[in-house]
């Protein structure tokens, strides 16, 4: 019989190559697992201690934080109102008041730091309801900035389409604010076996600018359940989404501000806006939320069939 041994005292080139590749792979697994991953899965989950600072405007430390949003018209706004373009300006004022009301409700109408803590807990609870528990650890929201501004509409344009309701109105919209959220969690790795390790992640996401067109479609005169439809962005149009993200990934060793993570977050947010950017506003006395939901489900079923 021939000498058909896998290993000998004098390794061949192929054996040495295999040993070298296996040793590099083994070292790579050790580096990832013990430097970047958190392998102590028996301990209760503790979020990463890193809490990014959220950029805010400078203010005196003794100033009381006031989240109420008084409506103040600039000289340009007043000039626009008096010049006959007041319809859009008044609509902007209404949008500002509506968003201010939602912000206050999110804080239970409580001002200052106590109100911010109420909003933080609510956002944290909502985020943990949506998280995929098999892949992501509990999310801890460190801080939430609800912003102070509102989207600003301008340049209304009428569009005549071949529909029963031919008067569609399209606006240009710009939204610049200080909305941001800072949170931490861990991504679970179930390969090569379940609960192999977790990768701690801390993120701060801030909105700098959102610019898009908005299409308003009034209800059709003969509609069974009339609604006002708001589409953002309109079909075949693009939008500008300027986000700033800061990130830390890893347990002992830290990876800061990974560009691919920023691209992934921006892509997912753009996808949600594109997929979910149509709202139907129920008109009081003409239809109900239940009826409109049924109409939407019937329309989706018809399109899928």
C-alpha cells in the first residue's frame, strides 16, 4: 500500500496552506468575538454606556427649557400675507400649530426636562414593540429631540388630471429642524449557532433637511367615502433627505461612524417614506376611519389579484 497520509513530519505545500488559512480564520473569529462582540449572554442585557451628544443651540445654563412653540410671523411672512399670498402662509401657520400640539401631547402637556423624559419613555416603548426580538436586544433610548419647527409649504401649482377630481394641488415643501434620537442596543448573532454573540451598537440620528413635493388630491364628488389624499413625494418625483448619524459599534474595541451604517439607515428611511408616503384624511361627517380602511384593503386586494 502507498503512503496515503494526511499529515506527515514533513508537511506538503497544500497542508501548510490549509493550516495557514485555518489559523487566520481562527484568529479572526477570536478578534471579532472577544474585541467587538459581547459573548457573556448569561448576564442581563446592559446597553452601551456611550451616549452621543445631540447638537443643540447654545443657551445659558440657567435658562428654562420651554417646548411651547409660539407662532411668530417674520416680516417676510407679514408681507406675503398682505400681498395676497396669504393662503399658503396661513396653511404653514396651521401646520406649525398642529405639530406643536402633537409635541405637547407626546409630553403629556408637561414642560421642561420632565416632559422630555415622558416623551423619551414613549418613544422607547414604541421602538421595543417594533424591534425583531430574535435579532435585536431591547432598545434603550437615551434622549429624544422633538424639534421646534414645521414643514413649510410654498409655490402651489394646480394640476389637471383625467380623474373625476381634476383639481390637484402640488406644493414644494422644505423642512429644516433639530429632530434627533439617541439610542443603544445590540445585534444578536445566531451563527454558527444560536446566541453566538451580540454586537453592541449606539446610534444618534439627526435630521438636517427634508425637501420634497407634496400632492394634495381632494375627494371625488361621487366617492362613497370621500377623503383628502396627501402624497409625499408624488409619483415619479424624488426628494432630498439629509441625515447626520454618529455611531459606535463593538464591545471592547470600538468602530466609530461607520459609513456603510449611515448608508443603510438613510436607505431604509428613504424606503419607508417612499412606501408609506400616502395618507388619507377622513372628512368628518362624510366617512369613518373603518370605512376608509376597508376601501384601502379592497384596493390593495384588487391590485394584487
